[in-house]
C-alpha cells in the first residue's frame, strides 16, 4: 500500500460511524478511500452517511492521528495488511466484520494451511496448563501456526509451549503495537517476532481497555481453521471467541473438565449446547481436523532400553511394572503425585517410548522395556 492510499484509508476508518463493515463497503464500491473522502458528495449515499463523512473530514484530530500512525508504521517497519491485498489473511477476509486493515510485525505466514487458535481463562489451573502444553507438544509433527491473545493464563501458556516446541505462534492484541499487555509477556512477545508475530487492528497508543477485547477475539476466531477452548469459566472471554468462531462456521473444540470445577464450566457448557466438540488431546484434534500423520508417525517407534529417568518417572515405571495398565488419575493417586506432574512424566516417557498409551487412556510399560 503506497503512502497516499494508506493515509486516506487510516483517516476513513477513524471516522465515528464508519467501522469495518461500512469502511470495506465504501472502499470496494468507490475503488479507494481517497475517492470516498474526496467525492463522497457525488455518490449516491444516504444522507446519514454523507453527514458522517462530512463531520469526520472536519475533525483535525483524525488527520493528526493519521500522520502520527504513519510515522509509527514507518519507524517500526510494520506491515499493513489491507483487506484487498493478497497477503491479508484469507480466512479472516471471509468474515463480514473483518478489519479494513491489520498492523502486523512478524515472520509467520497468516495464510498457511494449518492454523489453530488456543484460548482459555486468565486464571488457568495446573490442569489447564498441563493440557495446553501437552496439546501443543502433540501437534509438533503437524506444524500448525498457534494463535492466541497474549493474555495471562491459557493464552500465555499456549504461546510459550509453541515457542518451546518450535512452532510459530501469533498473538492478537487488544491494543496498539507500541506496548505489550500484560507487561510480564514482553520477553516472550519479543521472541514471537522471530517465531511468529504480533498483530492488531488498533492504532499505537490505544490502551488495553476492556471493550477492545471482544473486537480482538473476532480476529482470533477469523484467522483460524479451528478454535480449542482449554479452560473457561462461565461468561469468560474465551466463550466470546468460541461463539464468534461458531458464527463464522469454524470448527470449535473444548476440553472437558469436572462439573464442579469453575474453569471447566465454560467448556462443559459449550459441549452441552453443541457449540463445540470434545477433544482430549492432540490425537483427537488431528483426527477431527482430518490431518494425516506423516510416515514417521505411522511407523511404530522402537522403545529405548537405557535412558536417564527422573525420580517421578522412576515411580511411574515401578508402579506400572508391578500393577499393569493404569490411567493417569490412578497413577496420580497411587504415587501420591499431582496430576500435572504425572502428566509431564508420562509425556516424557511416551516420547522416549518407555510407556505407551492404550485404548481407554490406559498406560503400560512398553514391551521391550518390560523384558
């Protein structure tokens, strides 16, 4: 987008009463934002729209903010993704209320085939954190782009897990790119710039006000093939994202929890209302998405005979060797270890092919290890 086009586009969308839907309609109908602003009186627009544009053109603050934003874009070398450009996220462009433009800094391809949104409560429990990490680790071979909202809780853990396991991850912000909110995520956000990116529709200096986040959530929903809600309380922001994704005809999945757990209430409600399907792990998600595993995944791996084990892993192996097939909950109870610690131990042991998961989520010692 050249500077002149950018200038008029930024100015048009700042006019109160224009918004994303009207902005795209006007630009599409009259070929450019410049045409709209310079010749709007010549077009067959209703009187209310004429008055809206006229009032906006008289607002000096709009032009001042436009110039400031253009300098900010140039200084930090931001990409401006315009809704008519080929690099605008094509899934998002199919959504009627998608933004006229997005400000983007990063390396991820926003039109890659596999894009999964992982969202949830800011008050994530150990159970939710473990589920998030296990889910994303299990998706490594599929190499999806992981999208979330860079908030506390599940969002942050989704981004961190993606970075840890070598996946690209994009954070959708509810404020401008001049800041990171929450501030504790600054270091992680900086790493995401080279292993994913940050994206927003908001001008710089826009504060992370509460009303911005539902707008942010529609971008998360629109970018993705599917949304996975890991943990959510009733009325939580993750449910807004799930509802929007549902209206966009995206696949929506929820990870179920105990009916007494506060942060499973939202997930369980989505499942009850049939607005989401159940996924328990990465394998469930891969199956539901119809992704085919590579030959490397299909070929049965050979168990390793000699590997260093942690104390937790030794406890698990000893128990499974003496008692046979057990679920994670049974292992947790018998070893007197928290479920999240057991889950981490089991994950490492599965990766090393020391244990295997059988139907019914029963775990056993691999055959070679047991000999």
